[in-house]
C-alpha cells in the first residue's frame, strides 16, 4: 500500500472517530446533574440530652426541631480530628437572628482544635470517640 493511500485511510479513520466522539459528547452531555436535597446528621437536644438522627433539607440549618418536644433545641454532633472527642461547639447569636447558631468554624471544647467535622458514627475512625465533651448551655 502506497504511503498516500495509507495517510488517506488514517485521516478518514480519524475523522470518523472525531465524529463519533462529537456525537457522544452532544447526546450524553446534556443530562442534568442530580444533587442531594436532604442530608442526615446525628444530633443531640441541649435541653433533654436525647440523641436523634435528623434528616433535613440541605437548605435548613440548625437548630433542628426535637421530635419529642417540638422545640428547636437539636444541634449536630461534631468530631474533633485531633483529640477524637465528639462535641457540640459553643453557640453564637448572630445579629437579626433569634436562635443561637453554630459558629462558622467550630472549636473543640476539649483541646481547642479547629480541625473538626460532622460526627459520622458509621465511619470506622469515628465509631468509638475517645470521649464526649460537655454540652454547651442553651442560651436563653
């Protein structure tokens, strides 16, 4: 086979592959991404000290409603990556807000670290916390 015919066949094959790739990109690239609308956290009531798994919409923010009392007193547990304690950070009152809220950056009351995230008991590294820090007082 002459080099001219070989180059022509390779060019045609490249054009066919480019056409197939374009078709797949256009037809499969139009699917909408599905984002979660709900999430579940482990929460504790600062009044009754009862613990609940809470499923909430992603637009909701703590405090959550206690299913037993109906009051907004449930706050999520956090887990400190440094000392391995679970805790609820000290609450803050923001201007123009009636409810005490979680701070933007939670600080562990046990060791002072800011390396914390939501407590996920199903995570093997968080399943058995080293301890539980004292719960903050619910501001009046």
